[in-house]
């Protein structure tokens, strides 16, 4: 247990014992020969007093010294102590959100028995749904990104500084060879693009493996597309130039040890995107795209060719720049096709989009969403023997309207195959349709963009099979809800009859 948590638990025990004794903070401080401000610092977990002061505190509170300094908590604080000791809460980046962990403790200890029960219930739910520590840390990162609208000027400036120093932004895309050369010459990397891809057990699992040392070694999977390889190398430059040492050693990460690791991985990836797709150039391209009177996929394909990046990297870079420079809220979704089972693998939500909330419990994505439509088109194209779909992305746009709520979203994105994962992936960005949208994205009025009604999951949708020929599962959640409502109505009727 780290020192901060030891201080917090000690402070919590002192505060709880003081309140049980009926002593005000001022009265308690006077009896302990301490200042009220110092006692406040103790109770908030900011200060840990010397042994002689702890002995006096224990005497005033009529507690044993060992019990007071022990990290073990008695009821009703038992579950509260377990939660505070957990890696999830211990590593949660409270300071990034402008609060201290002691502030949370102060709130929880106002009613410690209730807070303890609540935290115990949350822990039980987490165990039942197999929520891992990294899920909370990734969620914390996503919330932090959304808080800042996914734009970070310091990382933009760092990428610009590095590009200028190495004369990288010359109007031409940065080549894979140049990025590789910089890693080798400037940072002493040794790069192996054979060993990992040829490993029977690891070759289908990891895109890269980093081995630290005086001369770092980076194993790159040979099955990757060159654009993927270039991004991984650019991210390594980010780690080195930003001096980020707490990091993942595999891609995708095999283990998440701390929020700092998650945050540093994000910073390195952001740096890579900003380095490969310079802000000023890409903003000009986005502006020209948005000024089109009619929807066209060609500008997106042209940008892929111009910057030589993957579709996911391009759209995610959009998510970093558009809210800041065009004033438009957006969402980014990335979904993978696992044998016609669609998994949401990444999201950023600035539009209050109702992302299907049953996916974690294995419900089925509505088949009318653009991400699913494009993945289905890619699968059907490949099954028909279309060679173009094996190596090239499918591009599409859609105006989506929620079935049971007002809300329109203009969406566009790419679907493409992922050879290493042996699956297809689709990334989209979407914008809530509001008056200012059409003045910024002129093709939003294009009548040729398909208008489609969407819902959350098949299990929650009331459309019949004749109304929706793409249904992947019966409306079990909706049916169960209807049955509960029917029972409630019958129960109310029974009670009303028996009162007569």
C-alpha cells in the first residue's frame, strides 16, 4: 500500500473516532496540543504525525496506538478500507480532474456505513461482469479526453517542434524509411521485423514488442500494413522525445499497471498522429472537404494517400482537431467484426450519443448503424471474391435517426480488413445535426446521403421482423420489460380490488 493511502486511512480512522467521541475539531485539537488546521490536514490524509503525537491522539480518543496506525478497518468502514486499498481507486487520477482523493474520502466518511455498503455493491457488480482494473483506467482516460475535447496543445507543440528540428514537414508525407532512420540514428533503436511475425504463438497476437535497454529493441510484426508499422515507429519517437518511461511494452497492451502507463501510451499515440498528419495541412484538407456541396468519399481517400496513414488514424486525428477548430462536437466509434458479432473496441463521445448500453452483456448491435453496415458490405464483398475489398477500405456516409428519440447524426467512415487480427474493422465519426452543423459541413444537406433509422440493440428494439429484416436477435430485453410492466399493472389492480 502506498504512503498516500496509509495517510488517508489513518486520517479517516482519526476523524471517525473523533466524531464517535462527540468532540468538535477545535476541542480535539486543543486536547491533543495540536492546531485545528493541522488536525484538518491529518483527517484529510495530507499529514501523518510523528509517533509521539499519534500516542497523544490515541490517548485522547481512548484508542490503542497499534489499532490507530493499523491499516485494518473495523465495521462500518471495512468495505470502505478495501476500496481505498484497491489498485483501481489507488491509481485513479483524481488530480487530473481537479480533485484530491481526500476530498472523496471526506464525502464518503460523512456516512461511512452507507458508503461502505455502496462500495461493496459496486465491487460485487464489477466482479460479476468481470470488469478489470484496466477498464476503469481506460474509462478514466476517455473521460479526461472528453473533458478536454480530445485536444492537447502541448502534444501538438511537441510534434511540431520535433518535425521542425528534423525537417520533416516539407509538403510530402513522412516516409516509413525516414521514421525508421530517426529511431535508429537519433534514439539508438534496433528494429527487428522478422522474429515476432514468425513466432507461432505470438505472431497473431502482438503488433509490436518493446525491449528496453541501453540500445532499445523493437520487434515489429511483419504481417502489419506499412502504414501501421509507420504509426508504431512514430509512437516510439513519441515515447522517447516526450521522455515517457512508464509505458506498455506490447501492442496491444498485455498488462496495465497504472493510470500513468495508460496516459503515457495515449500521449505517445497522440504525438504520432500529430507528427504524421500536421495540424495546419490537415485542417486545410478538412475545410476543403466540408465545403463540398455534395457528399463524396474521394477527399477521404485522397487524405489517406496524402498522409499515408490508416483509416483509423485519419479519423481519430479528425476527432482531435474538428471540435477545437470547427466548433463541432463529434463521436468516434471503432467496431470489429468477429464472425458477424460486432464488438465496440474504442469510442470517444462528445455528442451525448446513445451508444448501445447492452454490448457489455453480449447484446447485438443494431444492424442499421453505419459501422455495422460498412462491415457487412466488406464481408459480403470479400465473400463474393472481390479482390478490391481485401486490400482497400470501403467508405460510406449515413444520416442516422434514433427510433424512439429525437436526434439525428451525420456519420461517415471506413471499413477495412485487419490481416493480423484476421478480422474487419470499421471506424466512423459522427456529428449531432444542429443548425450550426450545416453551415460548417455543407454536404450535410445532400439528399443522396442515406437516411436510416437506428436503435441501440436488437434485444431492446420493438420493430417486428417485417419492419426490420436485419434483426440478429429477438427483443428479449424489451419483452422482459413488458412482462414486468404487465405484472405491476396486475398487482396494482389486485390491490385496488382488495381495498374495496
